């Protein structure tokens, strides 16, 4: 096992740590953002069952241990989780978001480098994960704006009456 193979999983711990830190400030939004990562992962599992693309490590040597047959390549689950986490973290905190984006790209690239995914697997995974989390962030933002607008309405009216 090399540092690259350990790194592909360790970056997921970095995302978990960022979500934990964001939990203290954003509570429900951080929880729902994390739930979006789970939704993105579930969608990727369904896609894997439909596409059933063999991994490159089945036909060529790889640095990492090749997953068991039936663990399909497209899309890369690591990349889905990385893309989804990065987008969710970006929506909650821009500075952490930059760090998360770099980690997501590194995690996706490492899956190709260690030989367990093709480039299109990780690109599709990053895109799928980011798209799901972006959609959830948009829905949360609309919900929050609606709540603020409804809460402020009487105050605005009262201020204009004075």
C-alpha cells in the first residue's frame, strides 16, 4: 500500500472534518449538505449498476488493489463523494470550499493514478456529485430566503407606517 492509495481514502476524512467544523455554525444546512453527499452516492450506485463498466485494473497493472469483480468503474464513487462534498462545503464556507475543491480534484486524480478508474469515471463522478450538492444548495437558499422574507414582512410594513 502506497501513500497514494492511503491518500485517496484520507481525503474523505478531510471532508468529514470540514463538515464537522461547519456543523457548529450552520447546523441544519450542514446536515442537509452532508445528506446531499449520501444522495449523490446513492445515485452513482444506481448508475454503476446500469453502466457496468469494468475497471482498468482488470486489464492493466495498478498501484492499488483492484476491487472485486462486480464493483464497477463508472462513475467513481470516491469522485462523486469528493465532488459533492466540495460543492456542499463551498456553499457553506468559501475558504473551506477552496480547500475542498483542491482536495476533490486531488482525490479524483489519485483514483486514475493508482489505476482503479479511467479519467472519464472521475470526471463524471465529480460532475455528478457537484451537481447534486449544487441543486440542494439552491433549494436550501430559496427556502432560507423565503423564510427571511416572510419573517421580515411585518417589520418592513411597521417601519413604513412609522
